[in-house]
């Protein structure tokens, strides 16, 4: 997937916005104000196509064990976040979408019922 496909997919999810809360290079996707995906545009343009996604801690470890391009989240909580280096391994688009979906679902799961209800 290229960056536009990833962006379009992330924004297609309910309650999602994009923002640059840290600097002008780090694109952040949020669901109801809570981060679920981050991309460094500067690094992407330099050839390091990567995305940070949230994951269940056990699933995060499984992913890291089965894919060398998936590692503990860069500048993130290593227990809950993975960085997927898309330039290192040709991952199928459907798999990348599944990882994005999982990240989104993990963030929504941690919300209050009232917040989750606004996504229905």
C-alpha cells in the first residue's frame, strides 16, 4: 500500500481525523481524539515507509515473532505499539488493513461506552 491508500483507509473509518500534533512531519490518525496510527512523512519520503499501530500486547509479540519488518513501536510504548516497516517486506494490502483495523479497534475498546456509542 502506498501512503495515499493508507491515508484513505485510515480516514474511511468512523470518527477519524488526521492531525500533526507533534511536528509538521508526523501525521497522526485519531479516533475521537485518541491516536491509533502514526506516520513520519519525512522518513516516508526518505525511503523508510513505516506506520506505528497499536496492538494487543500478546498479538504485538506474535506479529514481531512472525515478521521481521514488525518491531516494537518507535518512540512509543513498546508493549502496546508496533512499527511496521513496509519498505522491508512486501506485506499484502489486506494484512496491512487488518493491522490498521486492529489498532482502531484497540483504541475504541479502551473508550467509555458513551464514546463508543457515538461511533454507531
